[in-house]
C-alpha cells in the first residue's frame, strides 16, 4: 500500500436520445415540468477517481440542475423531484469498491437538462468499473 495519490478522469455523454425527445419522454428540470422539444447541446457526466493509501474516492459532476437522489421541498410550495435514480451513489461506491461517503455527486446547474435516467446512471457505473 502506498500513499502516492493516483488519479484518473473521464467524461461520458448522458444526453437523452433523439427518439425519447421526439416521443415526449424528456422533461427539463429547471423550469418546472417543461417538455424538451429538441437537443440543443450534449450533456456530460465528468468523473474524477482518486486513490491513496488504499482508499478510493470519486467526484462525479453532472450536467444537470441538481444532483439529488430523493425528492425534497425547496420552498413551501416548490417540490424538487429526484435528479438521479435512487441508489445511484451506493451503486457508484460499490463499483469503486469504497464507502458511500467516498462518492461526491454535484451538478453544473443547467436548467436545460432532464433528470438522469437509469441507463445514464448505469453508464457511469460501467465507467467507474473500467
């Protein structure tokens, strides 16, 4: 076991499919429940993996408005639905072979992104396992 810090970084595209947008299945997160009509730009998840002294950690940044797994009440009259599928952080920690607390998930806070689907969350899991 070494105390040398090792790092790896990557990004993966998490843009919804054109087919889902055209089928009316994609809703933007920043302005209430607004249906997406087209894809204006690609969305990404950026992943930074760190290891030192036998401990691993990950910082995952999502092109999304939020990074929450649970719904929450932002204001007395404003409920925010989950942005990533429930249990994603736990799955990502397991793929990292680390504790849940070792995975930090944050958002770039774009209002032009939908919630992250299960397929995109699974792509992040696969990338961490690589």
